[in-house]
């Protein structure tokens, strides 16, 4: 269960000894029972009596399915003699344990030894000695280690190599140094020879990725990071352009391990909830990977939360440790957390720093034990730097052990739904959900080590965490995060880092298009990116794809929801422009999708609207502490009901037509806001549009179009109505047309239509809408 393997029962018994046969038979029987493949011993004399004993031992070994190994020691430190003996028996149950006596005693080269023994070598003991024969740390003595490893490579050796060491006969006796040194040294040879996994070239040979496309991987997040470090240790993982933080993948993992040790020292354990309330600062990324490495659960916190929402999330999630920045322009986190938990201030001991820090006890948040501040100091809390001092109390080995115990189906993250209706629900996502959804997204974007992704979407949302960060790291790309969205900083980053891809919601693209620096930005390196969110106008995506605009010739769209980790459908960057801009693509590998009649539950044929449903590896584990809500979203057959209206064409591509609750029923006719929006967007003066339903005495509901005009453009309500009437059926023409400067949005970039409906009803009752 712990993943421990015993490759060989090593035994220094000499076949010449009187009780050797009895002892070896007992050891062989035990090895057979425990599935240990080899038992070793020494043969110092080549007599008929000893050979008869050897024949009986081999017979017993065969009965138990164990291979008996003779050591290259004493008589057989001369491997020519040993080869002759092995050839005499020609038994599948007789092999060799190669230790270093042929070199140290007979001065045999590794080349000679392996020529003589070849495939007889089943296990290896490595030792190193100085000129006086005393044990030394491997690589520091006279042993030609590279020759030995090259010799093993020449026979395609795939067995174990054991360290032989006697601290009492050497200068160094600290196992905490000896064992890690041995492992590090051996890993170097693992990477050098055939142990290195196959890498796959990207589309033009400029980069590589680790895992085959369209296949799922059975690894936890920390195992994924380890694999990337193994293959691309010196690849730049993070390079900020607005903050002083640049790290290779190897250096980033060191940062992760250090903070993981700090968290354990502060009482974080498997299943413990750790929340981060911060913009896209380096500590966000470090905390995420540290928390998930030790089997704890990372809780994503919306940066726009105020006190009511923050208290709800921290309490509902049972958060144990909170990592937070001081504030954002419209929300003071320091003030909020101290109001929720006034006990923090009483936890402060002036001038004592981390030494006197003690766990919190907070009445409103009974599980909260720690607050860690990033970029500022707060009485009663630990700064991020002070928390790192705690790492000294936890050995690295403990972190490695905790990481090994994490399972792929363990929850790694709780994403709180945006809460456009009712209280947010904590969506529990597993390592398997997140890793594979990110990988599949990266596959369809064609990501590799040659890509440089700018991350401007917020990390607390799946768009940032999975579609951006995880897709990049599973493909060893370089990440250039922006702490918060700024069109000016994003355009500067594209210029400076020769960005090849970035993701964003439509409003981000519009803001960049309209910025004064836009036409001075070099997009020549750009290749792909995702436009997703509430309503992605095809014309906006097509503009971004043009060589004389953003040059995102492989721009794609993803559809999904937080509960599906989040992607369910997506086009590939190599698909036709029509598929990539007019649809949200087709289902991911190993994900089933269907469109059903929401009233009957029956699947509808292509071309008909219905509710989008999906099931597969990407389906959430459930809502935290909300079993009934889970059952109301995921049915007994495992289908996740999205609440979104969609249709599928004959080729399997999906179009999202609206929300079930957004669908407008006008006098018995179903109106789909998405369809109306996409047409209105074709007007040359329209920058963005949203359509909502408002109550009507005659028809039950009528459509209302909220329209943002492009800067400097002017259109009257009558002109807009005439434009729509010329192309849409009469019942689809909005009853009300309202020009505005902005739509209500949450921090994730989602347009809050429910607020628009509320405002529309207010205007209707006050007589403003006529």
C-alpha cells in the first residue's frame, strides 16, 4: 500500500557453510510468498559438494518462482570463472548479483565484467571506496561510476540498483545526506538512458510535450509537476512582467515544497481546507500547488467578495488557513477579515514574529486557525515570509510521503459557483478532474514547451485555474501571469515576452482592441487562445483571428461549467474558422454529451434546442455539504445537467443558445436570447449586446435588448429596430431596446443577467420602459 518494493533478499551466507542450504531454502520460501524475485548468496569454493548443494537450492528456487543469485565476490570476483559456472548450469533460476568486487579486487573494467556476465546480471550493488579501501559517498571515490552505468545501459538493464554503504567505515554517517545524494545521482542516469519517457514534438517541431494527445493521465497534480520537472527542469515556468518573480520549473517546485512544509507546520493536513483570497500574484500559484501536494483542499475565493460573501464562503468551506493580500480597489480584505474574526487582533504579540504565533480561535469561523498575509503585515497574522520560517520544523521527506499518499480521485479544489442566483455552492473537483481537463484543453490548443501563455483571467475561476494554468503546465509551457487585468499591461506583456497564446472573456478582447497601444503591439508570435464566457460573438473571435489584428489564427472557444471542471466541448486550433467561431466545438475525449428535452428528459435530434448534459471524467465529485443540490444537478445515471440551452449539428458541433431560465416564452413562442444577440451584434455600431426577458401582460414575456455602442457611434432606437426587423421574424424583435455604457458583471467576467432583469422590471414598473 505504501509503494515499497523489496527487489532482493541479500544474504552473505556461503554455500560452503553447514547450515547454508537450510537457511537459504527458508529465505527462498519467504521470497516466493512475498513476491521478492531474487535471493542472493556467496560461493567461495567450487567443490562437488558445494555444487550438489547449489543444484538442490536451484530446484527449490524454481518451485517457489525465485531466482537465486551468486555474488561477484571472493572466488567469483573473477567474472570469467563465474560465467563458466553459470554456463554449466544454464538455468533460468540462476543469475548474478553484480557488486563492485570485480573492480576493486580483480581490477576488472566495467566493459569486461558486462561482456562476461551480460544478461545474467539481475541485481546490482553499488559502492565506492577511496584508495585505502574505505567507504566513500557514491561518486567521491575511485569507482568509475559512469562506466558502470554505461555498461548496464548496454544490456538494457531495467532492474534495481542498491546502495552498499557502511557509515562506521566512512567519514560521512548522516543518512539524511547519504540517501538523498544517492537518489539524486541515480536520477541523473535515469534521465540519461532509456528510462526517460518519450517526448512528443509539437506541430512544427519547435517544442515538446510529455503525454500523448487525447489520452487521460492517471496522476495527481504534484506528480504532474514532478514529471514536468524531470523532463524540463530548466524551462521557465513563470515569468511576470509586472512583478519580480521568474522561476524555472525546478525552482518553482522548490518554492512549492518550501511552502508545503510551512503549511504542515501550521497544522494543515490531508482534507484540510486552505483558502486564497488574492489576485494572480505568485503566492496564489505556489499555494495551490503546495496545498494539493500534501492532499489538502485548495479553496478558490472571488476577489470581488465583500464581507457577507467572504464570511459565507469561509464558514461554509470550513476553511482552516487563509492566505490573503491586503485589498483590491473596491474591497478591503484586511478590514473584512478583522470584522468577521476580531479575535485575530488579540492573537498578536508585539515584536515576537512567528516564534510566538499561535493558532486562531474564531467564533464565527470555528475551523480557521491561520491567516497568512501576502505583501503586508497585520497584527495576529503571519506574513508569507514568516510562515516560511516554520518550514524548518518539517523535513522534506514528510512532504514527499504525504504526496505519495494522495490519490487521483481525492478532492484537490473547491470552486465556488458565481452565485448569480442564490448562495454559491462549493464544487468539489478532484485531481483527476483538473489534471485531465487541463490536459485535454492544452491538447486542443496545441500547447507545448514552445508556448508562452499570458494569463490575465482571474485564477479563482476555472478559466484561470484549469483552462490557463493547468493546460499550460501539463504541456510544459511558460506562464506570464498578470496580477489583474489591464489592457495596457497585457499588450505590453505580449510585446515583451513574444506571447503565443492568451485567454480572455469578450470584454477583455474589446478593451484591448480599443486601447491606444493596440496598434503598436506586435502580435506576430501569436497563435492561439480561448475566448469564453457569457456570449462570445463570432465576429469578435473572427476579428481576433485576423493576421492584421491579433493574429490568433487558432483562436478557439470552450464550453462547460464549473461542475464539469469546467470544459465539456471545445474546438481544436486546427479546425475551420467556422467551427471555431460559430460553435463551441465538439465533446472532449472520454466525455459524453447530449441535448435533451428538459420536460421529458428524452434526447432530441440534431438541430433542435434542449438542455445540454454531459458525463465523464470531468464531472465534479459533488457540492460540498450539499448532497441534495448534488442530486439535483447530477442524475442517477451520472449525467450532469447544465441548465444551458444548446443544439448540436449533424457533425457533432454544439451551439449554446441560452440558459433555461433565460429562455423567453413570448405568447407560447420560445425565444432564445443568444440567437437574437448574435444578430444584433452584426450591426456595425454595436460593441456588445445582451437580451433578457421582462414580464408582459399580453404575451407573458417580452424581449429587451441591452446594447453598448462603439465609441463615437450613434444609433437611434428606431434605426436599430428597423435593422432587426429587416432580418428577424417579428416575434424575435425585442419589444424594448435600451442603450447603456456597461453590463453588470461579476469578477469572473460573467454578465449577471438576473440583475439586468431586475433593473428592467424596475424600469417597467416606473414607466421608463414603454
